[in-house]
C-alpha cells in the first residue's frame, strides 16, 4: 500500500468535507423549497365560511402603552403599584411591577385584570354583586377587589387591566382606567 503525503491527505480530506457540505446544503435547500402538503381536512379561512369567527385582540404594543399609562398615573400620585394586562381569554400579555411595589401586588394585578375581562366589568362593580352571589369569589383565578378594568371593542371584552398596590382599591381602579383611556388616544 502506497503512503500518501500529508499534503495529499489534507487536500483529499478537505475535498471530501466540501462535497459532503454541498450535498447537505442541497438536500436542505430542496426540502425548504418543497411546498408543504395541505391536510385534506383543512378549512379555507375566508369571510364566507360560517364555521370561522374573527376576533379582536390587543397587541403587545397596545398592552405596553396601557400598562405604562397606568404605572405613570400611579407614579404621579406617589403610589407604588404593579400593573397587569391580560388578553380576552385571561392570559397575561404583560405585567409591570413599579419600583417599590409590594410582592403581593404582581399576582393581585393579574387576578384583577382576569376578573375584569371575564365579566366585562370593572372589579369595583363586581364586588357589589357578591352580596347576591357570594360564591363568585370562589372561582379560581379571580379577585373581587377594586382595581380591574375591562378593555372593550365593539361592545365585547378584548383585554383586562389590573392594578394593585395602592392603599385603596379606588386608587388602583383609577390607575387601571388611565390605562384604558390611553388606548383611546
């Protein structure tokens, strides 16, 4: 068996690697260009399909704008609060914890926002309903304290804003309403 020089071995190895890399790149490119197969049970998403429904959602940018407005309103009154914005399904879009806000305020703000969007009403109004239906407070994830405000579009809830940490629920709700108002600007 003939021995190859070091230079020959290096050049042969480099050529082999190049061929393998080109083959791999070609295979990946070919699979990326191939159209995905459409499932047979796919539904065409058009406005004429009675099985589909469009819904309005708050964007992350709008949620941030509302939360920052609520936080700024609280800061003007030297209040240390947390602000949460949830989507129409009660899922948290974002939470801002203001400087010095208590550790309990984060979770309370999320629950107030969830409660407001769930019933499409300010949580201060929902507190009044507890007299007639005291078991409402037993629903998981809710908090029946003032400080939550719904965000609506075309009469339907699209988000909820919750504020917690001020010394009163009235202040929390005032700040939440400032967040809602910021969305109208």
